C-alpha cells in the first residue's frame, strides 16, 4: 500500500467533511458535550469552502486514488479506545 500526500481539492469535500464530522462527533460523544456541528452536511459545506480558498493550505492522504479515512484505534480486545493513542506522524496502520 503506497500512501500519497497531495493538495486537497474541492472534490475532496464530501469525504473530508464526513471525516471531520465523525471526528468531532466522537469527541463530543465521549465527553457528553453537544456536537459542534448538527450534521455532516454542515461540515461538508465548511470543508468545501475551505478547500476552495487559495489562502488555506490543505493536504490529503490517499491510496489508490481514494482519500484515507482514519480507523479508530482499538485495544487488545478489539474495542475502540476511549483515549487517543499517540502515533508517529505518517503511521497509517
């Protein structure tokens, strides 16, 4: 599996916006806070706006032309971890 880093594009907004929504929702759920965004449509629109701007730096990681979506870290029993795990930058395992 070869991971390629490239500039983010507006056509990445659907995938990246969904990743953004799920990430913020997971954090809110974990801490019993109200969500930052009401739904993924809002984050897709926000990410689309950001990706369309020339003054915003963005990068996505992709494999075989598909944007990578992070998998939740799991413990030895296969359950999602409740605390973030420190990983080396560039580790996609």
